[in-house]
């Protein structure tokens, strides 16, 4: 100052008079002085104290620096450790975000906006523009569509939806085709709109709404406009379909459409039915008729009341015709069936006349022609002539005699009319030319179903197989009854019932899961208890078509048989059911005892009456493991007929993972109605929702959706097993072939109903592969239940539905004896209820009774079916001791029922004795029983009235069941004896070669599969009826032996020819070691050699094996047959030696030598059995008629013959004597019995032949007085 330099203050670098202007480093200028302290900020660049950092400096804590230190950022001239909210860091500078922006990309472009603003192209706007209309309420951004984790609510994208969710949208109501109150679910594919999955309100194309369901068919009327099934049509109805306009080529009539207009109407060009003229029945237009009403006649398409000109009014056709039809009378251009009252019917010229002609006579207002011999007559016939016609002369006896005209034949004194069937004839029985054009040209007879009517030339048809008139039948169709083919017991319009013929109606039940065979009258079945379901194989021979182990039962009223179909049934509409011979009919009238129904009319299955839709489920657990193959099998419910339903297509619902969806969708495209999902097809921890569209056999369609979720790896796998109800727990490790992991975990189970009532709850610690049985008695039946199981890491939910258990019936008394008064006390238990007492409540009882002899209802003495009160106890009576009953009780509760039978006490012992069917069983009666019942498997085979102390019977013809014992019961009382039937030989084969030959030819036989110890014999028969009788009785009494008791598997035999050309039947009897028989038959054609007898006998020398008894017998049999066939001639003038006028003296001597040789060889044959004795005695008898025994048989020969006879007779007597020994030896506490075939021993055929043979020897003895005769006479 004043040019004087003063020192600045301390730390001041520059100063003036006012103070310091610049401070040294380390001090800061503050109000003209330098100081170490600043009240605000330290400017380290200018060494000044600042209230605000100047531009170009940056505030960091309390200093204003030229730059910010490391790890700090510039924000509004401030150095900060982190950029503040709503700023963005760029090159270590924090820039302020744009206005309304919470997070930005830079100082110009926003990423997230403040609420309620939305980010749009880096700006925050009040409302999103139309380019990006959706406003994200979470991130407040404008979007083209809402993101997957949000719901679209209008144009807002919200995190949570408080309305209804539909495909990430939040709606007040579901869109068209969806339903739901929380989540919109798709309707069925056939539903266009719905309120629930099973409640459709509108249908898709080609489907129609009926009872909240959509289907291609309607059970009522199909309305095309409303796409509904309706009860009535408000527009036009055609074939049960309601149209707006009639279909092409149909005609509108009122509110219906017709393919052809009704009578009285015609189809116009506008395709409407217009009314015809009042005289027309049918017409093509109003003025053009095709047919006329009665009283009018068609002429040039007009209906006239009288025909014009010379045309005739024909009432039979209502037309004008050139002539009248046959048998109608002409009157004033009219054709009449009867002439007016003041005219006569000219039956010769068919005209109405005022008087009869000269050669006619009058009877009952009709003129009939005289016999052609008469010129005038009083009645028909030659004897009624007044004057004769030309060329005829009246004889003394009043007849006109001359040449007969056509249609007549000449007798000794008159011309008689030929039979009506003859146009011309030779006599009264033989036609020369037939009348009409439909007769047999040989005898002029009418064909079957026609008769000869004198009113017509042709034979007339009748409603019979054979008849003599329209109402006189000889043989009726369809089992109707002659003479007029009527029916007192008609089943339908065509068929009349008998015991062997039945007409049935076979229909499906409403749910299609059973078939009902309705008879319409009471029937019975050859089963001990037909009311309880049993295998259909007992009822039908083709039972396999009803499914695996299908069951059948007789309805309680006995009118119908119910077939309960089982899975994999193959029966179809139109299939004929093949009934077993097990059904009896007319049991309510008692007309058909013991007669099976043999013919079943209308035995084909008909279409179901109700068009039921199918419904199936799929047997898939709700939770499955990817470690196992999964079998998708159908559970067949109603409408399926227990057939696997045809799946039209599989539909996979949308999935989050597109890869999983595409993989499973491609797999389903190739699958059929049932399939297996292989390991590796499914992904872990994924839910699959599959819908199947399927169709049943009546083309009704339905849909079923099922869901399953795959488990994650190493997660416990829980599933239910039914019958019994068991929970099983597994743990699978998919990386090791589902090896079980040994670890502990807890299992929680809970079962409740739809009302959240809990029936079962449990919690326990278990190991893998562990079973937890559930107490089913605690759970309600026939009610949907929710099963929940948890292992901690997984939870499964399944709906279960437990079927009711059967009702059990017990009888309180142990035994019931036949032939005694008694009571039956039954008690039933509902096994759904655990408490024994409570389980017997509310059960209804019904009783029935069957007669075991004919398996028909028990009858009273008035022949009425026995009735029983509905209670637990049934009273029974002895019923005159002549039959035995089985009683049935039916216990019912709700829709469940069981039938159980109460039989008499049965012999339960294992039979110690065995018999053959052909054995004659003899029982000595000790206790004065009156009746015997032969029974097998509770069925009475025979009922025998005991009239003496000995009961004899055979089992032949009563049974062919060799597996079950046969019991013989004596009543009154309970005495019985049991037998086991010996099995016949089986699998034996019998062959003959050749099957055609000539008499005395050798035929080769062979036997295969003959078991050790078995023997066989071969016989031949000329009549099959006799063979069948022997086979039925299993005792050969009339067969001629060829091979006897042999075990040689190959051999040959000779056969004679028969009297007629019918084949000879050869029977092979195979006998087991125990005596049981088995039979095989061949028919052989043996042609006759048409030799003269002298030449035939020459061939005997060449073809007969005289050392073989069978060959000798064949020769003698052929001799006998040939003698019966010889046509005896009057051979006068010629010396002959044989009956057919053939042969010379040398031939006759040769024949004598032949017989002598045969006799000598025959005697040498030893007799070892009864069959050989038959051949021996028959041959000897015939040869003895051809040769004088006195000159041919020596004393020793005669003695040998008698010894053979006596030896055979003694053998038979010894066997008969054994009968009484066996009676004493084979005795029980109550019975003595024996089983000896006395019938075969007392064969009257054999003994008669032996008697005749020995009679010839006796005559020889008396003449010759030979020493051996004393032996014979004694």
C-alpha cells in the first residue's frame, strides 16, 4: 500500500489491502484469510473454502477436487461410491434417468418406469400405444403380448388372476368351447360349448345334442337346424330327421317328407304331395289315375262308374277290360261274382240268364250243364237224362250210351267224368293229359303246398306243407297242428310250440353288458342250481364267444336265461347261439318231462333296443414310474358289450415342454385300442393328459380322458391292489434296472369321501417293497372314494370304487333226508357289514323247489307249482315217497342277490367198487324201501319203483360221465351205495381196407393205440338199427363175430353180401382189462356176385378157408342169403338140381362133397368162448339142413358136437351161479349187490340156435339108435 510492500499473512501466497487472495498449499482461503478449516467444502484445486464446489470441480466428502478418486463415480459434481436410484453409470459418471424412469439404459432411454407409467421405446408413457398395447403391471412395460409368467386381463398383464384362467388370460367367463370356474378346460371334442366336461350345451359339426351329450345319432328326432335331438319336429320330418326343406327326390306331405306319396296323393313338380281325384286310389296327376276305388273302373287313366262301349266293368281289378275274368258272370257289360236276383247264374257260359238252356238243369239259382250224354236232364249224371244227345241212345236201364267226349272215359254202360286233374283220361285213376300248367306231368298231382280245386284248372296254394283243400292240411309248416294248421300254444305268428321246438327272443340288455334269451314261458335247465350264475359252457356249445369265463343263469321266474358277458367277448349281432341239450320247456304244464328242446327258432342275437353309448376307463395309475413299461388297458363298463372298443384316435393335451409333447404325440399316433408304453418313452416328473375317442359295435361314440404323472428318479412309487385291497410301495432307481433302494421313509394314507368324511387314516414308517393291507370293512361300497398316500417326497391321489361283496347263505341244519318230512332253515349275511348280527338285517328271502328226476318245478297233488312264503324257513314234505327235491333260497338286498340250493344228504364216501355200463347190477332189498334213485352229480338218472326183494338195473343209456361216481339211494331213508365207472379204452383207432369188395373177398383190418391188457372183437351187421341197439346196451347179442378177443393188431376176415345193396356195418368192440367197452364202426359195400348157384358153389371151394371157423360161417351165411334171393322158376322139361334151375348131377354131387367137407372141418374146431359157440352152432344148423346127417356124421362126431354144446352151457351156468355167490360176498351193512352180465349169458338167440341143432341130432339118434344118443337124451 502506498507503494509500500507489506508482508502477507501467514500461509497466504498472494494478498492485497483487503486481505489474502491466494493461499499456499495446505491452507484454504476463507474470507480474505488462509486457514486450515473450512466451514463447508475444501477446494483443493484453488486452495479455497467453498460453500458450493465451483464448476469444473467435484465434491468428494468435503473437498472439491479436479477429479474423483478411484472407486468413486461422478454424480452432479459429486463423487459417490454408488450411483443413486434412478441413475445410470456410464464411464464412471452417474447420469440421471429420464423423467418417470426407475431404471434406465442411459440418460435418454428408460428401461423401467415409475408406477403408473409404462416403458415404451425408452420413454415412460401414461398409456401404451396400439403398437404395443399390453401393459405389464409387474414391470410396467408396454408389450406386444403378456409374458408367460403373467395373466392377460384386458390389456393388463397381471401376476395373479382373481377371475378365471384361460391360456394365460384372466377372464370373467370362459370362451366358447371351454368351461370352468377357476381354470377354463376344453369341452369334449364333439362339444362346441359346454357347462362341464359331461354337460354339453352345443355340439360340433355333425354332432347333435341329446340329454347334455353330443352324438352323431339320436334316439329321438334329429333336428338339423337346432343341432339337437328333439321329441317333435316343428318343420319337416323325414326318416326321423327334422329338415328345413325336404331332401332331394322326396315329397312334402303336411309336415313330413316321403319318398312316395300316400294313396290318394301324387307328387307334383314342386315335390309336394297333391290330392288325387276323389275316385282315384293312386294317380300321377289330378286328372290321371293309375288305380280306382271300389265301384269305379279305370279307363284311359280315368275312373268311371261304368265302362264305355263293349268294355266290361271288372270288379276284381277295378278296370275296364275286353273280357271278364274266369268264374265271373257277364251282365250288361259288367263282371259279377253273383247275378242279380231275377237272373240265373249260367255256370257253363258264365253269363246272367233269365232261364236255363236246353242241356242245363236248375239248382239253387244256378244253371248247371247236364251230362254230355243228355239232351235234357233233371240233375247231373247219365242216370238223370230226360232225352239223349245226338249219337246217344237211351238204353233199357235208363242210360244214354255212345262215344264219350274229352274229359270223360267209357265204362260198361256210361261215360264217367275224369278226375278233375285230368284233361283227358284213360280210366278213373290214370290221366292221359293234365289240366292246367302247374301239375306233375307224370301223374298230374299237385306239388307240395298246393291242392286240387275243382273250381280252377291249376293247383291252388295252401298254407300247409301238404293239403287236400285250403282248410284241410295233411302236413303243416312250422310245427302247426293238422287239419287246419292251427296252434293252441302259439309262440308267434308262424311257429307253434312243442316240447322239442322253442322260439326265443335274444336281445342285449340296456347297458349292452349282458344278453337275455327270452323264452316267453317257463323253462328248466339240466343243472342242479340254474339260478346261480355258472359257466356258460354248461348252457351253450359256443360259450367262448361270450368272453373269458362268462357266466349264465336262469331268471327267478324261469322265463329267460341271462348271459353275463365278460371281457374279450366276440359275440356279434346276427350270431346264432348254439344251445346245449340242457333245456326243457312247458314246465308249468308238465307236458315235456324228460324231453330236451332240440330246435331253437330265431336263435340269432338281435340288435339292442337301446342305442347306449359306450363308456370305458383306462387301467393306469395316477402316478407311474418311467422305470417300468406301462400297459394301457381298457376297463369295459356300460355300452361296451365287454368288447375292446375301437379307438378312433388318441389326443394328447398341450404340454409346457414342446419336445415332450411331440415325442408322446408321435408315439400315440401309431397305437391301437390297447398298447404298452416302453421304458424310455416317457419323461420323468411330467404330467400326461390323454383323451381317447372310441366307438362301440353299434357305432355310438364317446370320449374318455385319463391322466398320469411320471415320478422323478429315486422317488417312492405307490399303487393300489384290489381283491384284497393292499397298498404297495416301491422305490425305483432308473439308472440301475429298477433295483430297490434300502432306505427308511414314512407312509401316510387317508381315504375319504366327497363330503370329506374320513374312513381310514394311518401313518407309519416302512421299508421299500412293503405291503400295507387295508381293512375294507371300514370303507363304504358302491361309493366313490378318494385315496391319498404320501411318502414325503411324493403324493398320489386316486379315486377308488369298491364293489359290494356277495351275500352269503348258510343252512342251519346239517342234513336233509329224501322221503321224509322236514324243514329247511336258511340265514343270509351281508358281507359288506362286519358285525355278524347286523349283517343279517334287511335281507329278503324267496324259495323255489325242483324235482330232481326231471329238473322241473315241484308240483302239488293238483299238479300246481309249489309256492312258499317269503321267509327264512321252508316246510317240506315227503310227497308220497316217490321223488326227491332240491330247494333253492334266494337272498336279496338292494341290487345284490345270491341263490343257494339245499340238497338231501349225500353219500360222501369214495367208491370202493367199480362197474361197467354194461354190467347188470343186482341189489337185495332188506328194509322194505319202495323207491330207488340212481344219481350222478345230484341229477337223478333213473327212478325205479321197487316191487320185490331184488332190484336189477343197468347203467347203459343212463350216463356217459365216467368221472363222477354213481350213487343208488333207497327211500324212504338214507341208505345208499356208490360205484365208480370204469373208463372205456380211448384213443384206439380202427381201419379197414378196402371198403368196397365182393362176397367172400378178404378185407384187411388194423388196430392202432391198443393199450396193454385190452382186447378187441370185430362183428358185422346187416341192419344198422340192430347194431345201434347192441351198442346202446353195450352187449353184443346180434352181431356176427369176425375176430374174437384178439390182441393181434393186423389181420383179415371175409364177408358175405347182404340181401339188399345196403352197406354192411363192421363193428369193432375194444374191451379194457376191467371190462369197459368202446366201439368203432365202418361201413363196407359188399357187392353180390351174380353167378348161377352151381357156379357160386364152385367158388366156395376156392375161397373158403375150411380150417377157419369164421370163414366157414361166412360161406354158410352166403348160402343162406343166396337161397333167399333165388327166384323160383317152373323148370319143367329141364332136369335141374338147384333152385335157380341151374346145375347138373355132377354139380350137385360136388356141392354135397363141399358140405360134407365143411361139416367135417367144422366139427374139428374147438369152442373156447360164447362168440365161437355162436358161429359154430349157426354154421352147423344151416349145414344140417343141406346134408343128411345120418349119412355124414359118425358117432364120435356126434358125441364131439354134443360135448361142445354141453361144455358151453356149463360155462354159462357156472357164471350165473357165481351171481348168488357174489351177492353174499359183496355185502354192506344195508345192501347186497352183484354185477354179472346175465343178459349176455342168457342170450336167447344162441340158445335157440343150439336147441334147433341138437333137435336135429335127436332125430338122427332116434333113427340110427347110436350109442352116444343116451348122452344126448339125458
